[in-house]
C-alpha cells in the first residue's frame, strides 16, 4: 500500500500509528493534507468485499483516531490545513500481485 501511495507522490508518515488504543493503518501527507488511510484486504472466499467490512463502528473509530492525532500532532502546524480519510482495498491475483482500489475522501 505504501508503494502505491508513494507512486502517487504522497509522503508516508507512518504505518500502524497508535493513538492510545486506536490505530491508523497508514498515515501520509499529500501537500497540505494529512491522509488517514484504512487498508482492507479479503481473500477470494470472503463473504463481503473489503470495503464492505468498514462499517459505521469502524469508521467512527478511525475518525476518533484521526481527530485525536490532529489535536495532539497537527493542529498547531501552519504547513498542514486539513485531514482526509481514505480507504484502500488490496486484492492479490493468482501470481501474488497486488491489485489496489483506492477511494479518496471515503468518509
């Protein structure tokens, strides 16, 4: 996932970033915007798609983690103006190559 974002010109700030008991899969920066990226993957036999596994409870936990991180790490910085919540679905083909589906401003 980080390779995909870096190829888009995004700076990776961290992976599996903890904010108390909450965790952000990928924290990145795209210019003046901080990206909070939730990454999901499902196997071919899964009952639901990866994006469908992000229910309202999960979105709320991600928002809470992002808000907490904003307050304690980014709120006073003048070079950052806002935070965006994105989602990524990663699937692997038979050869093991990753197929990424990415949604900006997912919630």
